C-alpha cells in the first residue's frame, strides 16, 4: 500500500510516537508486533518516528493504540480488533491528514 | 527458552525500556521486529516494560539496541548482528542479572 503522496522524509524527531498496549495474558504480543510492522511499513516517511510495544501484565483484555496522547483504537471502546486499513486510516488522520493511503483508503476493502 | 528463575511479574512501570534503532534504507525493519518479539517473549515478567522500534532514515547501516541509556548492541562496534541468545544475555545482564535464560545461557549454542 505505497503512499501515493510525494515522499518527503521528515526528520526522525518530527514524527509521531505510536504505542501499542496489549494484554499479555491474552497472548496478543505477536498480533501487536504484526500491527507494528504494518504501521512502520506504511508510514515510512518519518511521519511515524517510532512504534512501541508495551505489554500490560495486569490487564484483562486491553488492546489500545495511541498516537502521542491520542487513543486511536481501543478494543473495548471500538468493539474488537481493527482491520489493518482501518487502523492505518486512524493513524494517518493524526500524523498526516492529507496523505492518501492507496488501497488502505478504499473503505470498502476489508 | 522459558526463564527458569521464579517468575515474579514486576509492575509495568518498573521494567526496562528497550529501543531498537535500525537503518530503514537497509530494510532492517522486519529483522528488528523479529528481535523485538524474541525479547518480549523471553522477558515476559515485567523486567522489560516496553520495546520500541525506531527507524533511522538518515543512517547508513545503523543497528543499535539500547536498554535505557545503555547500548547493549551496536552493529558497527560489535561487528554485525547478534545471535538471539547473545542479545538476550546482554539485555538480561542489564535488566535481571541474576536471571537464568535456560538454553539462551548455553554459550556454545548459536
């Protein structure tokens, strides 16, 4: 899903910090690492400067994605896990609102 | 490589922060994500509270693993990439020195 917009690589300190908090008891580490790789692949122009995987030991079912201070996905609030394009759109809306995500922007695609 | 020591799950804020800085031009994101998953699997008792993947856009060949402020692996300094057990031992020496890593502690194994 290459980004169609002109690729301007921002300086590493400018990009957003994404954090994936996941319940360890639920064995969601691999799934979270997969989402992290998708995010780092799509936002490879410096708009995302880092993705942090943050295990939550005392949590029963928590799965949250934060971009800076903003919660862009909360499993409980949003009724489960996102499709990858959905999560990318929400991250894009925070880090690079004018950026087109190619296929990921085709809302019908799941 | 389950940890043989008694499993005491530390409170999430106590654990160490691990950061993997990788050269994006060298396409090392997937390799870095793999190491992150190995680290999160082995240090699943709270001794590592987060692992951050930090793409370096302007870097020619940088691959560095930091535990807090300490550089436990530097591709240039250490002559290439680590074997997984090697990296785990260096992280363990910082986050939980008295912790035995099972097979990962058998130095002959590669």
